[in-house]
């Protein structure tokens, strides 16, 4: 299994400003530690030995915190010279990756996926790009995703109320070769420029994981993350 991961932690966190006004989202405090602490612990327990933090907004806070800690894995930093979008943040971090394949995770999401199982799935499907998908009930905050019998993603649906469905959990596995083959611009949306065309081209596969998922992007879920992560993952 590849042991490297890019953590996308450069966003502005505008929806969380009412409760965390002066920090990047990944540094939102949960008890004695920031959210990033729990995310790095998760990656370590899943076998990741090198995390590349793709940073932007208030990057110095993240770097200073990491440098002050004895972390259980090696951490590198790439800092966007300007906001590059979700896709640009990934491409900007690629030179720090030493292997051929890489996990990518959102820096404001905790999704307790078994990364070794995701890797085995990715290899078995010979997938250019695999997404970890979370089954959800009664939701309208996320778009839903359709899979065929071979676990290939066949459609992304816009946000609307859904009684039952699968959502993008914000964990990906792909190869450096695949990303470079797309001839992507410096600044772009991963969702618009990679995922949407990838569905049309039949390049995306979905690994379903019905495990704990929380996105701290809004105050209510930030509060829920505090209760779960501080209690269960301290």
C-alpha cells in the first residue's frame, strides 16, 4: 500500500468563521488539540508514514503547530502562493510525493475509512481514481453519487434532499501519472476539472465505507466532531 497522503488544508473556512474566526479550519480546536491532530493520528493508524499538507490561508499557524509537536508520521508542507482551488492545491503538492500513488484527504473531514481496503479495491478495479463513499440517510447538504454493479461511478447529482444515498467522503486514491496525464491548469476545481469529466470517461470507482464521517465545515458538525473525536479518539 502506498504510505503517502496529501491533506488539503488551504481553505478559508468561511462557514465556520462564526465559531473559529482566527484559524484555518484544520486548526479548529477540539478539546486540547486542533482537528488536524486527530486527522494525522487517523492517517498514522492507517499506515500513512508521510503526509503532505497543502496549505494556504494562515499557513504559518499550521506549520508552527506541526513543528512544535512530536507527530507520529513525517509531515511536509506546500504553501499556495495564491488560492489555487481544490485541484490546484493537489497539483501544487505533487512534487513533495516520492511514490507513484497517493491518497488525498480533505483537511476538514474525518472519515474512518480502512485505507488498506481502499487500496486493495483500487488495485483490483485497476481504477485511475477511486473515491471513498459514505452511505447517508435524509440529507440535503451533499450531492449524491450513483454506482453501477462494477462499482464504477456513473453520475454525480446536485445537492437536494435525498432519503438514502451515497456521498463523496473526501478521500481519494490515484496515481501521479493519471493526474499528470490530464494536463491540468495551475488553478482549478478538482470536482469540476477531474471528477465530472472522469465520470464521463468511466475513470472513477467508488469504495463504499459505512464508517464514522464528519465534516467540520459548519458549526453544528464542528460541535458534533468535538463530542466524538475528543471522547472516542483522545
